C-alpha cells in the first residue's frame, strides 16, 4: 500500500488530524453524492459491466492479432489515463504497439503519424465522451478515410472501435451508421476520472497489459482509502496539500525519479488542474522528472520564489538494477561507487534532493510506492482520484466540472466560422 510522509512538509500529525471533520464532510459528499457535481461520482465506487469488460478483452485480443499498431484517438480525459498507464508499464525504448492521435491540431503530427503507419497493419480506437471534441473529430475523419481507402468499408469496420456515450453524440451516430463496435463511457464518470472504464481499459489491454491486475489495485484502493485514520494515506495527502495551500503555497510540483512516470504526472496535472482550478482558486499542478530536471528546474526549486511545494513519488524497487564495480584509481574516478548500485544512486539523489529542497524551505510530501506494476499503478491512480475529490470539496469548488475549458473553444469556433 502507498505510504505517506509529510514530516518533510513541516506538517505534524496533529495538524493533519485537526482537519478530520472537514475531510469527513468531503468524504460524505463523495460517498453519499450530496456535493456539487454529484452526477459524476460513478468512479468512487467503481462498478464494471462484466459483459462489457469481456468485450473489451476480446477486442484487445483481436486488435493484437490483426494489427501492428493501434491508433488511439482522444484528448484530455479520453487520452491521458491510457497513455499514463501504458508508458508507466512499458519498456522505455521498445516501440509500442499503441500510439496516440487527436490530442493536438498539428498537421505535422498527423502527417508523420500517417507516414509511420503506412506500412503497418492498423486498428483505430476513437474515444470521446461528448463525441464532438474538435481535435479527435478531425483526426478521426482523416484516419477513418485512410482506413477505408486501405481496407475498404468492410475491412475498416473490422478495425475501428468507438468509445463514446451510450446514446448520443456525433460519434455515436457515425458508429451506428457504419456498424463499428462501440464501448460506453458511463454517464456518471467524467473524462479525467474515466481511466478504469473502457476509455482506458481497451487501449491498456491492447498494449498487452493485465487489466485484471490493474483493476484489482483499484478495487483494493477503493476499500482501503476510506475513513480518516493512519491507514489512509489518501486522505492525509488531501489534508496535507490543503494545509500547504492555506499556508500560501500556490504550486504543487509532482516529482518522479523514473522516466516512465512522466505521463502519470501529465495525467495528474489534468486531474488536479481541471478539478480544482476554478473560482479564482486552486494549487497550480506542475511536474518535474528528476534527476533530469534537477539540471534545469532544480535551480528554481532550490532558490526561486517560495510559493511551491513538492510531492515526491518514491518508487522503492526498480525491476532491474545495475551493480557497480569501480576499481581504485580507474579513469572514471568513481571509486566511491564501488559495491553500490544504480538504484542506490537514484535513491541517494532523491534523499539528497529532499534534504536540500527542504533546507531551501520547499515543503516535501513523500509518497512511497512499492513498485511499478499493474496493481500498484491502479492503486496509485485511484489514490489520486479520491484525494482530488476530497481536496476539491475542501477547497470549496465543484471538482467534477470544467466550465473554463469552453472559453477557448468558443473563440476558436468563432474564428473557424462555425455557426
Ligand atoms: O476531463 C474532462 O472531462 C475533459 O478533459 C475531457 O476528457 C476532454 O475535454 C475530452 O472530452 P471528450 O471525451 O468529450 O472528447
């Protein structure tokens, strides 16, 4: 189970537990659906339709059999969860069989993608809850036409999978019209909380990952992260970040020491940014990949404006270690590393950075994760979802809407001449 340490955030247990009533009030809103946004709480006590889960697994097997590459088209909550899990659980360098489109409006990106897939066997999974989001809509149109040209209407039908609303939206209409296999984004689960629905599960399973283990991590987390007590790091995290916000901190930096976790941070940024950044309030969620960013952002964190705190993801064990043999007087001048290993070096960098940054007055919350596998990633993502719901309600906002996202769309559509 995830462990939390907030000593280095200069917070003691009494301060955390002084927020008990407030946390429990937020929990009540989540569990009893009495707060704002209560129509979007299906993820809290996640229940999956067994028949649909079986269809997801079968579709994933078929995709793996008939294609070299699955192009997943979607943006925001219809993109980041799958990307985060797949990246976290895949080889750092081996090419992945799942690639992503529809998360930008760059013609260079889409042209490069079309070129990349041209000599490959391809399947598409287009994902959009509303079915009207412009970025995936454009990419889907171009890629669907490409697929029909490459495989014919019937062949394309075999290879295109649609994840959208059960009944409404343009995408649903296209799927009905063309006869594509569809999966449902449940009505009561918003985009950024949807990774454990077919939105995330189909691409994740198609990447060859074990979604049963992922879901086991989620279901255990669902049971474990309830009630305000020392065995619930999730609510302690929500309370700790709220305390730091109320002390005047403006930015939460999520720091990892594993390059594979980069997209977990991107997913986390969306989760907290869209959930809390409203009504002129909210911590700004930002991310750093250490040790890489210690050589860029490290200077700012150490000595820049003191308006931030760090939440450090400490992964206990890597899958594969590297052991050092460094002879005396060798030209590498690394004798001090003799008998040590790479993981020790990474952890020393982490511990040293925590000491240096806290000495520089940057509070550090530390989250310890056993290892990076399906089970623990499922647990971690649910941990963040629930902590976000709790701290969003503590902040006094509706954590489940995103009215601000509409503003740019309005201006863009005006410029594009959409009626
Ligand atoms: O969290 C959210 O609700 C958003 O980020 C959406 O997921 C994103 O805007 C994509 O929306 P849709 O799935 O309707 O295309």
